[in-house]
């Protein structure tokens, strides 16, 4: 007989939600979060329900030490910074302990396509995590654990409508059949989220005025209005249209005894101009979008015994960039390179009057009209992990994984949708090349192999907990190039250690410290989006024959935890992380300015003599106030974090394009349960520096308020009102792209957004 999901289940006090919760991200097998010597934040299913989160970034917005951007950019969707580092790129994001990011994208695209509403919990581990998870865990690990239930049946249905023609539908159900050892469990979900218009077009005279932007330090003139892709009533008044978002997902998990099979389909798309300035791109067409579809198939074997357990995962990920993804380019940085090349070509011909004609020719070949995007990959990953318990106080984890990926990394500038180019893989393999009418710059076929062997020993004693781990990783990649004698091959091997400990002074106080190193392998995305422009070559643009090497991050933190009963909690953390060998966007002119041949490089290189250090700290506190009796209460959670960015030993002569946002952040959440069926949530966020338009406008930071009111009509049915940015503040998010000259002065975040919804629960 199914049990009802009552009000007490939904509104568990914050300080009790994570009590006793066992997580797997710190050791690869379940262990209580309080026993881990790392900074840990758990987002429970109760918090997800209570605040009606739809995206991962929604859930991270009030997490300690994390800054979010909604919207972020077209390629990655919503974005976030985790201790200074871009989270989409430098954080290992997992679903049920298995990586979800395709190999040939720089960062994981984030929208409502990830199973957030379906999560049992979201585990956030701060600091370098490569010792257990390999590459891309420089800032930390985020593990989305989907619903688990021992009930015969459970179901949840959500429906929401709101501003900007927003609509959201989410349904999930699951249960179990059988008895004793022959139990079959099932879980399925699906959703569709559509937002037609974002409230981001404010401050138009400054942020969306093309004439306020510069190229090479010089203000632009109004000649760009003659370019075919520009649309507006004047040079200072471009056309601005809707910037819609669409996310869809579907998933199913089947489990019988030690075996489980899960299938997930994820689709997301955003307007391609988000965060970019109207001098570089056009906003005239609302159907100009960047989107991708991902399929993930995972077969898992898990066996648990008294003193040992093991699990094996076989995962296949299929990634396809939507073949209608496109962008309308105007006078972006690449166009400026074409202009300089045309000027050199005209001078070499002895007739400078040819400059407009030569520029129009190169612009027409590479930039004019809708420029379509292309990318696809297939990858297979196998991992085996074992855990041994020794003398009740020791735990040894050891494992290995290997991955093979092949395909074409994300690239652009296609003259028409790639679906019109028949059988891309066959053309490349058979050596016929690509249709240059579709691909003015030929894509390159990449093959990537990567492997990790790792181990960690965990000591859980009466007074001390100690974790020591190490990871040895190798990666090798090859690129098929018909235009050179040999394919480009890259090989590297990295060691990533980690050491952490907790001193349990008493039941309510402990001290902890951790140190670790991590690496980020050079993603194939960077090569596919690097160009050489040469006015004296048969082809004006081609991809350089250069290899990149891994970035390396060293992370250190120390902290103190204090807990007084069930109603008061406090934690202070100080951290430092430094990333070197940065993969950085660079523009280099390869010949003298007065030369009659213009040659330049615009793309990604390792900044070998530069590093970025982020230092800071965070305070996390929570307590509960009883308002007369136990059924009337208020939870208060206050986070304070600060961070300072510093560039070290920068002798590259260029500008580091990694976001360097220093400042202080205050996060206050007040959850009030004044009546049996009513709950109010107030989220106050204060950022002292927004990182917007430094030198052009004062950067005074911002303060925002989000509000949720929820009323339960019955034990199973409730309705809510959610207002984001109640005061309709105009403020900045995270910069949208690596190309600073193509970004808006600041990335405007959505103004006030009102949403109404209803939820039905059965468990």
C-alpha cells in the first residue's frame, strides 16, 4: 500500500536534510559526508522540490562559493564559476558517478536537459578531484544521483507557466516488482521546457550600442552598417529580437539484482548571440540558435559484500550538434583579421582602392549569411572499481578506466547546414574530402584514447580520518589531415595525487585540511577553433599544425566545522588554487605591420609562463528558529565567501582570457513555515563586484532577491509562485566567450521573472 508524501517530507529543515547522508563522490563508494576531509555541499531532493529547481545552475545558485550566470552563452548554456574556475569546463559533472560531458566539447552545455528534478541528491565536492576522477576535475566534482526508492510505486508530475511565454512540463515515475532476491526496479522520466523571450535587453544605449565598442583599442566607425549581416535602423540601434531557450530530456533506468541499464536522451538549445555584442553578431533572427543532442547508454554491474564491493560501468555517449545550429556574424574579431589581410593584399598589388573588394570577397566566403555549426562524436568508456574494508577502520579503493572517442569537434563557419553534405564520415574515410561549398575550412577527424588507473586509502579512526589517493592518466590523440604528410599525434602522461585529513577534536568540532593536484587535458575543441590567416596563401584561412599540452591545477584548503545539536551548524574554509600552463586565446601577428603579406594566428595556445591563482574563503552557517511550536519554524542559512584573482609570471604579452572576478558574495536563505500548509523561501544574494565594464562604468556589484511561496492543498498536491529577481535588478553575469572583443560590456542577466506551477507527488 503506497505511503503518502506529506508536508513533513517536503519541508525537512535544512540542517537535518544532509544529516547522515552517505555520498559516493569523495571515495567512489558510500560514506557519510561528515566523515570526509573535503568541503562538501549536498543539495537534497527536498531542497530541489521546495525551490522548484529546473537546471543544475538553479541548484548551484545558493551553494557556497559558487557564482552563476543565467544566461551564460550559446555553446555552454548556463554557466557557473566554482572557486574562480569556469565550472562547465573545470568541474567533473557526473550522473550516477559516470561522466556525462562529450569528449570533443570544451565545457558541458547546461540547461534543463540534465536530470535535476529527478535527482535524489546532488553532491558537490570542492577542490582538485583528479585522484579519483581523472581529467577535468580541477575545480571539483558534481555528482547528480537520480531517484532511488524502495516503495512499490512513486510518481511526480510538475507543470509550470510564466513570463516570456515560459512553459515547463516534467513527469517521472518508478517502482519495484518482485520479492526477496528477485526484485526488479524501474524508473522513467521526461520533460520539456520552453522559454520564448528572456528579459535581458536593458541598458541599450550602452551595452547594446555597437558604437560603444572598439577594435584594437580604437573606436569603430559606422562602416559596419554596410555589411550584409547587420540589421538596424542606424549604427547605434541594431534589431534585437527574442532569445529563446528549449530543453528536453527523457530517461529510463532498469535494475535487476546486481545489474542495471540506463538510457538518457538530452537536448538543449539557446540563441547563438547571447552575451555577444551587436557589432560582432546580429540579434535579428530568433531562430539563430546553438543546440546539441546527447544520448547516453550505461550498463552497470554492482556487487556489495560485507568487506568488499565492486562495480563495472560500460558507457556509450553519442553527441550531435543540431545541424541547424547557426550564427549571424557582423564585424567580429575574425572579420578584423580579414580586413587587415585584404589591406596587405591590396598594397601588394599596388592598388589600395582594391581593399573594399578584397575584404568583401573574404567576408563573403567565410562570414556572410548564416554560418552553420558542426560537431559530432561517438565514445565508449569502460571502468572497473573495487573497494575493500580492512580492520573496520581502513578502506581501499582501486580502479581503472579507459575511453575511446572519435569524431569532429565543435566548429563553425559552414556556408550551409552540414546535413546537405552527404555521408560526412564516408567522404573523409574514403579520401574524397569535403564539399568546399559547405566547408570553407575543412573539418578534421579526431581519434582520442584516454585511460586512468587510480587508488585511494581511507582511514576512519576515532580521532582522525585520512584520505590519500593518486591517479595516473594517459591520453593520446590523432588528427587526420590530408593536407600534410603525417597526422598530428599528441601523447601525454599525468600524475595527480591528493592528501586530506580530519582531526575530530570532539563530537561537535573538527579541523580538516586537504591538498591535491589535477590536470585538464587539451580538448580537441581548441584546435578546431584556431586559425591562421595569411593573405599570401592560396587559401586565406586554415587550421594550424600545433599541439597543446595539459593545464595543471594545485589546490589546497583548510577549515573548521562546528555543529551544536540539530539546530546550529558552522563551517569556515580557506582555500587557494593555482592553474598553470593555461590554454588561452591568443592573437599573434606573424609579420611586420608594413609587410605586403599579412599573416596572423587567432586561436588557442598554452600560456607556458603564466598562471592564475585564486585565493579566498567561505563561511557557511545555519540555524533554526522555532516559532511557538514545532510545526511553525524558520530556517536560516547564511554563506559568505570571498575570492581574489591574481595573474602570476605573465610574460606572454597577451591577456589571460580566463575570467578573473574578485569580490565578496553574501548568500542568505530564509525558509519560513508559519502554517501547516504554507512555506515561504527568500533568497538574498549580494555580490560586491559584478565584473562588468570596468573602466567604462562603475562596477558597484548588485543585490537580488528570489522568492518562492508554496501552498499544499493536500498531502500529495501543492502549488507555488516563484519570482526570480524580485527587484528587477540590472546586473552582470559571467563573460560569454574567450574573445573579449566580441563580448558585451557585461553579460546581462534576466530581469524579473514570474512563474506559477503545481506539483503532484505519490510515494
